[in-house]
C-alpha cells in the first residue's frame, strides 16, 4: 500500500513477475515499480515495460479497483447517414439491391426493403427474367431519330405511321407524356420529346434539351409535310412555362403557329372547389359551345 494514496489494492506479491494489462486497461492503471528493478529508474512509471515486478496497481479515477480490468468498452455505434439506408445485419447482396431500389423514383426505404426481400423469395427463373428485362431496356431501347421518343427501331411507330397528321407537332417534356396524350385518342399528329424542361434553378438550359433537334426538324421539313402548328404541351409549372416561352420565341419567326394546351377545369369538378389559378385560366381559355 502506498502511503497517502487511496483506491490502492495489492494485486501481486512483492517481486512477482507480471504481464502488462491490455492497451485499454493500461490507460486506466498505473503500476508502481520500486527500486528492486534497476531498470525502472524513477519510482513511478506508466506501464510500458513488457515485464516488471509489481508491488501494487493504483487504480485511477474509479471507485472499484477491479473496474480497471473490465473488458474494452464497446465501440460507439456509427449513425447511419440519412441518404444511405442500409439496415444492419442485412447480407451485402441484399443491401446492394435495397440501395439500388431506393434510387428509383417513388420508392422509399421501406418499399425498397420490401421489394428486395420479395426478390430473395422469388423463384430463380423469375428473377433472371426480371434482370434480363432491365438489361434489355438499356441495351435495346434508343431515341427516335425524328421525335426523340423512346423506341426499339431507328424511327418510332408514330413517326412511321402514314395515317398521322404531319402538319402538327406536339412538344412534350417526357416520353410518358406521349403515352398520356395517346391514351386520350384525341390527337393524331406527331410528337417531339424534349427530355426535360428549361430550369434556371436546376441549371438546365435549352442546349441540354432536344430543342435544337426540334428547330432543325422544322427547318428541314419536306414541302409535302409542312408543319403549320406546334402545340406546346409542357407542364404547367415554372419550368414548363419558361420552356413554352422559349419555344414560342424561337418558332414563331418561322411563320409557324405556336399554341399551348388549355389550362382549365378537370372533368367532374365542382366550380366551388376549383383553385383560383385554374378557374382564372379556364375563363381565359373559354371556348364557344359547339
Ligand atoms: Zn418518332
């Protein structure tokens, strides 16, 4: 026992050879080496010798002396980054699928996890068919050389169709918009897909879209298939409006009529529930009853 020190306990007999505690424990204890060991020099050292004679181990900053020999504390849990959803305990291949699903639009973390485990349970043949379908989309699908819609051929089936009205081109932002308009069966003209909209906030300029291709298409048109109207069917948000304005300024000087889809009341809507902007646009775009 060392005079004047508390929390001191003898853990080895005088002169007994001892092995140093583990590195983590070494930080918490101090070994007092006496003049019996000539190598020791000053009377007190932090444990750094591989072998020494122990008189006592003075436990620092603890209440119980034996707490110095507790196992290393558990490593702190690293929090999962909010943009990375890899649940703990998930096998690496499954975690990879979860991350891949998460990047899809409209898929949250829970849905990604559910889909991934559905894949795990899926028969192998079915999973291979799905994988082949996904690969095929990237390998076989290309953009139509005329309208930039998605197609398997160099030119899409709409551009090839001789029954289509070639004097009207409807300009849309995305290929899905073509599908939506085709579903109406109310339009029989051609399309042009921009693959986006001008967006100053997102840094998307006209040069990033298929606008140049549209203007070249209008310039190089055949006299027999002269375009007389371009319908701008971009979205009714800020980016869509900016794109419509750009197209109107670029196309009108060529003597081609540029129109915009009317913004009005959805079918089956009560007037009293319509929002102010929609109601105002409906008034502006009113048409004679036929
Ligand atoms: Zn086409």
